C-alpha cells in the first residue's frame, strides 16, 4: 500500500499526469460507445493512422512550447512537405521520388531553423515571426500546386497503413519518435531548452546562450514536423495544399491537453503524444456516440454531423480547462508574491 | 589577481558607478559595502557580465579583459551567486546546479549518476536540506539561497561573488557557510561578499571596500577598524544608537490605522504599528527589508499570512486592492512606468483613473467632466503641464509623479501609501511633492511613506519606523529624528554592536 502511494505521488509530479488521466477517461468512454469493435485491428488501424500526423505535429509543438515560445507555422509546413513530395516529381522531370521526399523533409527543418533565427537572434515575438512564416510557406505550397491532386504510390502508403501482428505500423512510427525523445532528453542541449522556458533571464545569467537554445528548439521542432509531413502524405495518399493548416491550432490545444504549459519550461513530447491521442479519440468517441450508441437506445435517432463536432469541441474545452486549472491552482498565489518580491529587489 | 580600476556606469541620467575601484588578491575574502544605491550590485553585475561598463578597466592577472556576456564571465572563472537568485523554478535542484556545465557521458549525453553524486556531495557539504529532485518552487528561500551558492561554487571558479546571499539565511546556516568559505579561500579562491549585515563581515572578511554614491571611498583592514567607522564611511555620518520608545504609550483615541503582528512569508515578520490621523509616517531602512511588501499588503496587493489590520476602528481584510480603494486607501509607487502611470493615456485620464474606480460600473463619464475635474486639481496643486489632453509621457518624471499624486487627491483618501515616490525625481520637484504631502496631511489625510532616501524621511516624516530584516528595528520621533540615529538603525545596530 505504502509503495503504491509513493508511486502515485511520483506520477502526480510528472507533466504527463494530466494527459494520462484524460486519455484513460476518453478510452473508457470510447469503449463504452463503440463496444468491443474498438479492439479490432482494422479499427485501431484507422484510428492511429489518421491521428499519427497530429501526434507527431504536437510533439514538435511541445518542444517549442517548452522553450517558452510558440510556433503557428507547423501545420502549413507539414503541408509543404506533402505538396513538395507528391507534386515535384510530376513537375520536374529529372527529380526522383525519393529526392522529393528528402528535399521536402529538409525544407521543413529549414523552416524550423529560420523561425528559430527570427525569434532567437532578431528577437521578433514568436507569434509574429511564425505567423509571417506560415504565409510564406503557404504561398510556396500554392505555387507548387493550387488544388488537391496527385497520387502516392500504393506500395508506399500500404506500408504506413499496414500492420504487424495486429499492431498498426503507424504506432511503431510514434513509438520510435517517443524513443528518440527519451534519448535526446538526456542531453544538456534539451535540458537547456527547459531552462530557457522556465526563466529566460536566469538561463542567461547561468552562462547559457539563449539565442542558440531558441534556434535549437525550433530546429528540433522542424525535424519532427518533417516526419509529420511524410506521415501526413502517406495518410492522404495524395497532396492537398489546403487542409494542413487547421492542424496547427489543434496541435497547440493537444499539447496543452497533455499537460504542457504554454508559458514554457514544463511538459514533454510524451505529453504532446498523449494530448493528441486524446484529441483524436474524442472525435472518434462522439462519432460512435451519434451513429451507434444513442440510436441503440433511441431508435431512429439521426442528426446532422455538425452536432458531433459541437460535442467533441465541448469535451476538448472541458479537458483544457481541467488541465490548466490543475496546474495553475497551486501556483497562482505563490507566483504573485514572488513576482512582486522580485521586482522590488530589481528596482 | 583581479583589479577593477575607475569603473564608470550610468543608467540614463542616474550615475550608478563613478570611479569605483576594487582589488582582490588570491585567496582573499573581501567585503563590499555601501548604503542604498551606492552601486555595489551594479559592480557585481558588471563582473557577472549582465551589465556593461561605460568606462574603466578590469584586469585579471595583470591582463586587461572585457566581460561582454555572462558566458564570458564564466569562462574567466568568475562565478556569481545572485541576490535575486538565478534558479529555474520548474527544473530539479540537480539540473539547476549543473545547468550549463553538465558532466558529459561517452556519447555526449548527461551522465546522470556522475552529476547526481557530484551535486549530492556539494549539497551535503554546504548543509542544504533538500532532495536532488525537488523543484525550487517548492523550497523555502533560505534553502534556495544555499542552492544558489552551491550552483556558483559548482563552476569551480577562481573568483566567487556573493551578492547578499546571507540575507535569507538563519544564524547557524551562516556559520556553516562561513566555515566552508574559509576552506575555499585557503584553497586559493578569492571571494567578494556583498552584505548588509555588518556584524558578519568581521567574522569572515579580512578587508572591506566601501562604496558611497558610486565611488569607492575607503579600503579598510577589518582588524584595525570598528563598525562605527565603517558606517561613517558608508554614510558620511557617525552612527548613534537611539533609545527605543514604545508604541504603547501613545494615545489610542485618534488611531486611523492599527496593524498588529503582520507577517508575509519570509519578507515581513510580526510588524505592528499605529498611525494617527493627519500624521506623516516614514518607513525607512535599507532596500528590500520588507517595507514595500508591508505597504502593499495593507493595500491588499500582496496576501498576508497573518496579522490584523484595523482601519478607523474596523477590522479589514482586503482580498484585492480595489476593496482598499473603496475604503479610502490610495497607493503611489515610485516605479512609475510599471505601477502607476498609463503611459499612452492623457494627463487628464491619468488623473481621473482613480476616481473612475469609485463610480458604478456603467455610469457615464463624459470627456468634459474629466477635463473640468482634473483642471481643478492641476490648478489647486500647481502641477506644471502643457495641455490636459497631452499624453502623460510628455511630462518629466517629477511632473508625472505629481499627476499621479493628483489622481489620489481627487478621490481624497483617508490614507495614502507611498512607496519611494521621489525615486529618480529632481530636487525641486521633490520639494514640491513634499509640500503636497504636508498640505494633504494638514487637511487630515494620513500618509505612510517608504523611502530609500534618508534626507527625505527626516525632512517630512513626523515619525520614522525603521525596518531591518523584515521587522521594525526601532521607531524614531521628535528629537530622535537625526541622521546619525537613522543610519545606525538602518544597519540594524544595537547598543551591543556600538560598544564593540
């Protein structure tokens, strides 16, 4: 018993705490509404392969949020990878498909790096810098292709949507990225990103370059966005210059749901993955609720699908409120006193 | 090994350092002393690389060096423990200590085990009571100060700067720290200590460099001097110990504000005072002794831990400053840009802002009404402005402060709280502000004024409460109000110190 409490206390101190609770709740809800078909390989398969791009995108967003900044160009950058990889081989005759994917990926990293330079070196507010960047990227996408078109070779997306022993391949991709995170978090480079988000001034006082750390955070984000873009391409199995942008705000919301703080210095990429999975599951749950669960009790029940979005967003809003409340409640009072105290000393 | 020669630094028109010099030999412990605003923190910050000097030379081992950033300062083996702490609240203690210089493993990853055992041994040595995985946000301030020191020492510096680190420490913690510092100095590390606890320096330092108004005025051997001489160098006055008359004898009848045993965290401890109608009360002391927090907690801007506040015979407990304003309390901060003016709005709107909070939520306010009422104030108190519709930033600092003062006159509060209102204000404006205060006090307003300027307190206050380390050290009134007595009280000197 004693052992159990300390284990629980330890979990409570982790940033993932809120994400795990929300995710467990929504999984239970999902199983109730969907019934046993939830555990079928095909159903898991669809669920994960649709949501993997958002999960990766949220992981990318998390590292930027941890550094105390924000990136609102991630969704459109993912689209850039998609459009570039699918359409370039058809536009430029000499470009092989693998090169298009590789260059598209490098572009995503470059966008991340440029964001980092704008924010870290030129000190442009992150909101503005990445907003401007999102329009540049969006423009480039439309230059390459101005409407949904193109095709991805079947062999490629079959890998993404396939499964091994009943476990979807997209899950392996996510697990691999989580593993990468678990490795890189051991490096001082990432610990400095946490410090930067926690307190920029004190990080500088400790002799850590805040400029370089900011650029590093955005570049890591770019690396993940690139992978997200490839997953997005394989999921769509074609190119679409329009839909990706909506994922940006979803990824920020999902990161907050997972327990990452928007003020920085708190959270992990795993938080992002949990939050994004919650996001996807909520949509899944409400869909099943409206087409399967409620009709079981109310025969002939049928409403517009917009109601599904309505209910899903209410659940998400509740989740965000809960997660922010939990992390804020204890801090609020203490922080206020500390801030005033600090200001007095600075004067 | 370290030499600072004629360092100069000014912030705008304010000269923080002028001709400040400091020398430091290998393995020496030097105390850096000075009163409020004498520039000792600035000097530390210049060495730490967070403030750039305007002129002067710094030499390390006879070679001139430039310190342009805190990373360069670290590279010169200078480490600083800051008074306001440089810890990251949401990182673990061990990550905080090792940040920027983690021990690396074979693949360049952070070698947890090695780091942990290194930090653990340091924490044990310095008697820090905390776990490696605690977050600074959950720890008390005395522990945080020690962690800050350990963090500086973990860089293995040649020169260690300690900026007021003992302020939050308990007596036995200070003893332990000092014995460790002595070992460090025997191993060849030079230490500069900034402190306001004068009695401590005789225990630890061999030499003291004293700054006054940004100039280094004396470099004294602590074996051949006493505390009175040091205070003389710091302030230009010989200290005298004041008898401490009790508050209790004073009449109760006209008490407007009675505060009993007020405590706020670690910054204010058990403060009691009583203020009568129409008095001007000065709250003096070195900076950061809890005066500002005390004032703000009366106003409801900082929640207090314990204590009773009685306003005109009625117990009050403000949850927010809006309630305090409704009950007739006004507050003026010396930190104009942050806490008192609305820099984009006009002079008239700035004056009217307090009055606005008194009305109903949806009562109409016409521009003409604002202009009429505020013009009256401007005329009555002779505030020199161009046009009432000019932005407030068109005025000088002193005039801005007068406008803020007019803001409160318009609502005529019972009690006006001022936190260093004349900071960075020129002499003539200062005199006018003092006249305002006297005029208001004559009309029955009660004034509590925190000031870091001794002359101001002595000139204007009927009585002065002197704060030292979060408590009231003594109360001066009548003939006790002399600079000598004020100075000795500010330094926390008691009759015992003076005999020594």
